[in-house]
C-alpha cells in the first residue's frame, strides 16, 4: 500500500477524513492561554459506572502533589457517559471534583471520543485512558510521564494486568490475519524500575502520545466503530517514523469483562484493519 504524505506529514491513506481530523486537531475546541505546555493531560473515557471516575479522580488528586513537586502540569478531562445508566455529571450533581473538566459528548465511538478529548488537552503529553484502568500507586503516573520524555513524543503504552498480577496486555508483537496478538497472558509482571521496550503497537486503554503525533497522523480514524483504532494509530505513526513503546510500571490493573467471548470481536473493524494494512505489513515483515 502506498503512502501519500502532505508536506506537514499528514498521512492520506485513509482519504479526506484524515485531512478533516488533522485540521480539527490543529485548532483545539477550547482556547486556553497556552497549548502544548510541558505536562500530562489525562483524557479519561468513562466506562462502567461513575464510581470508577470518582476513584480515578481521587487517585489523580494524590498524583497531583507529586507532579506539583516536580514542577509538571497535570490535568484530567473526562468524557461523560451517555449510555443507559446515570451520567458522570448527574452523579456529581453537575459539580465535578476540583481540577476535573468534563466533555459532554454524544459520540460513542472510542476514536471519536479520543479526538474530541485531545482538542481539550492543554499539555504536550496526552494520556488516553479508560476509567476501569487503575494505577495502584500514584507515583506510577509520574513515572509514566518521565518515561514518555525519555522515550520521546512517540506513542507509549502501558503493561496492563488483572488484579492478581496476570498480564492481560503487554503490547502487540505480531499480527495474524487481521487479528492482533500480544504477550502470553500467563506471564506475570516483574518487579524493578519502570522500563520500556519497543513493540509493534500498544493498547489504547492506556496510551501516552505526544501532541504533535495527533496532528501528523490526523488523529484516530473514526471509521473504526469499536476496536483497532489504537493499532491503526500506532501503525500510522510508525509508518511516519515513530517508535512504539510499552512501559512496565509495575501493577497497573484493568479488570476482565467476564461476559466477553472471542466471537464478540468486532469483525467489520478487523476486516477494515486487515484490508487497509495487509500490503504494508507484508512489505515490512517479509
């Protein structure tokens, strides 16, 4: 598959929609005194219950003192839930915790939420995160920010585990028939200082990206309804020269969905992904 690039590095493989997303990301939805300041913007997608958002915001409150001590900006922006249950803003009676901003979005696709949230971010590092992800120690978030600067602005994911320490996601190391596969789920996380290794792609459930890469790639492709948008983003960035990393911060948990089955994978998304990337992957890895 050929890659057509604009002078500023926007990849047009996805058609004109990539241009539209890039223009949107060049002009944030909320104008502030300064965009791109050194710091971490945590962009939280609400999943499950509002209580998850409350727990996450409480953890962020503990992390804030660490960031303040390091002289690093930290903010939390939450995409409100518009599902069948109580919305996050209703839960907080329209009075969110201090330092938390909300996006009242009617967009349900994860890629759409990511693009809207990124338009609100003030800082130069954006952490896309699901509300069911738990940092077991607030210092892990500061470690992640530090590692992202050592790694550079390229996409950097996080090793995720069940609460018992069993790894559920450690980055994608190969692709087969349009289906993604990563580390052996039986592996358990090791201890020691945070470390980063290079992978093919990282899980969008907890992914740090330098602001510039959102502009260069054109954001997350909203053609994907449920999944593959994160892998697609990583490969798009890699094709423009990015390295994709995965950081092991210790125990960062994400519960399994007890009702999910392999048959529930979104086949249209995976078919689109396989069709779009097959020739590129064959050329890169043959």
